[in-house]
C-alpha cells in the first residue's frame, strides 16, 4: 500500500513539474505575433499595389498612349 502511494505521489510530482515547465517556457514565437506580422504585410502590400495601380492608371498609361499615337501619326 505504501509503495502504491509513493508511486502515485512520484507520478503527480512528475506531471506538476512537466506542467510548470511547459507554462514557464517562453521560447519561440507566439501565434498572435505571427498573425499581426502577416496582417501588417498584407495591408502594406495592398496599399503599395493600390498606389501603383493609381500611378499607372492616371499618369503612366495616358502619357504612354499619347506618345505611341504621336509615333505612328503619319499625317504629320
């Protein structure tokens, strides 16, 4: 009987130690940190893409179309 109580106590102490080690472990990167980094990257990428789209749509493409039409204008 005494041997059984000793084994149960050792098992309990082992589990408590494992839980304390797991909870106290601060290695690695958390899921929240990774999610925030991904969200920031997506938002910055979308802003950059929208800015480039506006630049090409309003500034570059009309100027390019005008120059191409001037190059192939055979009337003079």
